[in-house]
C-alpha cells in the first residue's frame, strides 16, 4: 500500500478490509500540489528507498497509529444498549454508528418488522460496500433502515439502491473516499414512488417527506456503518455537502412532457426503478424566460465552470427541470435528444479557462478523446450528448437545478423487487 500522510487511516482500513491488515504502508508527505517538480523528484527518491526498506522486512511505522476496521460477517450481532433514548444515542455517537442526528433504536422486534417488508432472505448478501467492503446483508440493511426511521415498505427500494451503488461503474469506492463533496443521489420512478408517498413535487429535494428523508439517510448510514466510510477516516471529504445526510426524490412523471427516466433507461413504464447518481452538489437555475432557445442558452452556460469535475473527467452532468421550464422547452419543439444535443453544444468551454495546473490535468484526461488539447480547444461537459441526464421534478416556479457529478462515476439503475 502506498499513500500520503493524510490517507494513512484510509489505507490501513482498506488493507484490513481486503485481508492484508499486516502489510506495510509506504507513506509520502501530504500534500503534493504545492510542491515544485524538483521537490517532488527529491521526495520520490526518498520514497523509493522507503518502499525498498518495507519490502525487505522493515517495520511499518503506521501500524500502531492507524485504526483498523473490524472484520464483518453476514450475520448481525445482538448488542445490549441503554433503553433511555438519550443514552442510546450517546452510545451510538461514541461507537460512531450515528450520522449526528438522533437514531431510532434497532431493537430485535423493530428489525423483524422491517425485514417483513421484503421477501428476500435475511442473510442474503446484497453487496460488499467499498471502501471497507463490509457485507451488506438484507438484515444489516434493515438495521440501518430502522435507525434512519424508514417504514418496512421502503426496504425493497433500499435494497435496490444498495445493489446500484455497488456497481463498478458507479464507483462508490471513489465517491466514499474522495476529498470531493460527492454523495449518492437517489431517484425513484414507477408506480411505487406514488404508493410510498415519495415527493416529486414542491420541495422534493428538501425536508418534510418521510420517504425521501429516511431512504436517503438510510443509504448514508449503510455507507458509513457497513462500507466503513467514517468522516475523517475513510471518508476524506474536504467539506462534504448537506446531501450526504439525505439526497432522494422521485421524478414528477405526470408533469414530464417526455419519456420518464426509467423508460429512457430501458425499463417498462409500469416497473419500479431506482437510479443512483454520484452528485457533487446542486445549483439553482432561476430564469423567467418563456423563449425555449433563450432558456436553454442560459441553462447550458450556467453549467459551464472550470472547476467542475464534469469538465476535468468527461463526466455525466444532470439537470432537474421544473415542470414550468420543461413545458417551455417542450412547446419550443425540444424532445430529450434535441435538448441534450443543444446543452452539450452550448456548454462547451475553452480550455484556457482552466487554472494552469488543472489545464495539465484536463489535457492528460481528455486530449485522447478530443484529438489534441490547446488553450482554444472547446472542452465538452461530457463525452457525448447522451451522457447528460435529465429528469423533471419539483413544483410551480421558474427554477431548475443543475447537479454536477463526481466526474468519475456513471449513474446506475436497478429494478425494485419485493
């Protein structure tokens, strides 16, 4: 294992999770970005000697200082905790099982009630969740669902979400351990979204709806308690974002003038589907324009900023169009394919807008795709128009939302089964 001083705990935890807990870690001083090339070369020469020393039996100086992640089996243990709600939550905070908000005690009876919401076997392992690679059994998912405040009927949705985030193309390893502000965003489509009371309208990304709030929160607890991404340890986010508490909504299919997201992604209209997106945050797009081309222009140019991972890594940007904006665009003759093509063309950014160091990074990651790289190169926000994601959600109002992504991630959809 090779890492910098800021990531020793992450490195040690990942080695433990992958069965190499006793292996040494070669440590480079952090950060690199402020050093000159000469300083980096000098450090590299020292680092080579350190790797040789460790490879030939030298002591690993990080072993005693780093906290290891406990090995996990599919079965969940029963633990005696205080009955008093305040004392229970204080103990959860001490054990680092909490997201900082009060938890519902996952008593045996509550977990059994939650498990009744799914037909799947309690010890079935749905996924191994990076970066700790803990086994997300149905039972463990149910325990975290109870703590988050979910109802039993939400459990099949949550199981599908865990399956989706564990897909390699979603890159939960990168999202969990990055210094970026990335967080999974859950989108629910199909009749079940209405049956469960998921909010697709007014304030759909905000507070006030139990299904939205607790499904998003339950995923965060799973990523932390099963995936091992404890803040400040394996979760290395510089700032994080509020969406790391909960980020979940449904698509407003009744107000959508185009094909709903799950149908666009190959599912039947009557199927229930979750889609997960590696979101870096949200940007409010407020425009009263009633001219479709003009509205599209201001939306696309608002998405164009040189610190975006979507531009650095050829990402998969997303838009949440309000019903009013969607109506303006549909009346203007835009279907989804035309909409994406126009956004892709209008959001291209001259490479000269990157900071000098970021220019070098973008040149490395995108010159092959673009056939060269120069200050005047127009860099697209994604590899192709098809890589732009669009849903319709929200209530009345002339607002839409740009959701930039982690960049090195692709949305994953999964069918919800009982």
